[in-house]
């Protein structure tokens, strides 16, 4: 009986997949994780997907400005990376002066890093998250991320983030003919992500009529 219990426990534990976590570095805030609104500040951790992940991060810190201090707050940044099965941490270079942080962000010369628990750098892609101008330009960050993904041909496929612009290649010949390479499903997904809400509705109705 004890042997049976031991074997069952072993099978159960070995089948479990432990998700990795990411620790938020000093001065950073994680605002969106894989399309969902979150709020994680410096020193806190978030559970990651076992695969591709997308974070929206902002730098926010009180910095020196002359003899006084001033709150610096950056625009949100979108990070995409692959979890390699180890706990990670995201960090940014340390700023003391407000003017230096302001200039670094304006010039796009900010040093970000994502490391695993062994101190090895993890490759990532980062973009400033564009938002529509208005009274509250960052009022709905998940929606802004959704628009960003749509405009860039990015979508979630299970625990993978697909970039349709890489899966589907558009080539124009010398005669002006357009040729798409990539499987048919990828092509359909690409055009669907770029369609308007009304175009998607019309397309879904058309699909039903084809059945």
C-alpha cells in the first residue's frame, strides 16, 4: 500500500509544471501581463506562462532635480520574451538625476535587462506602447496593448506569442504582382488581425455561409 501511494505521489508531482516568476526591479511597475491588467511594484513577483510572455512596464521614481526632488514617470513599454524555465528579474539602469532620466528616455537610450536566476541575460524585444491622445491616454492599457498587437500582427496562440509579420512574407515582383508566402492559416490570421471590427463581423458571417 505504501508503495502504491509513493508511486502515485511521484506521478502526480512529476506531471506538475511549475510556472516561473519574474521579479520587478527597483523603480519599475508592471501594468499588464499577457493582455491582463496587473499591478506589481518594485520587489514584487508575478507568475509567468511556461513559454512566451508579454509585459507592459513603466519606470517611476523620485529623482533629484537641483536641490529638490521630482517624480519621474516614463511612458509604458511593451516587452516580449520567452521564459526558459527559470525565475527571472527585470531591471533598468539606475538614475539619480531627473534630467538624465528625461534625456535617456527622450533619446531612446535606456538600458533595460531581463536576467534569469543564474544571472544570464535573456533576449527580449521592447517597444514604447503607443496610445491615442486624449485626457487619459493610458486609462485603458489592456486595450492599448490589444491595439498594439493588432497593428503589429501579434496574437496569443496558447502560451506562444505569434508574430504574423514574420510567418507571412509579402513579396512584390518587378511587374507589381504581390505574392504571399506562408501557410494559408497564417495568412488568414494576419489579415484578420488587420481588419476593422466591421470587416471582421462581415468575414465571420461569410464563413458561416460557407459551411
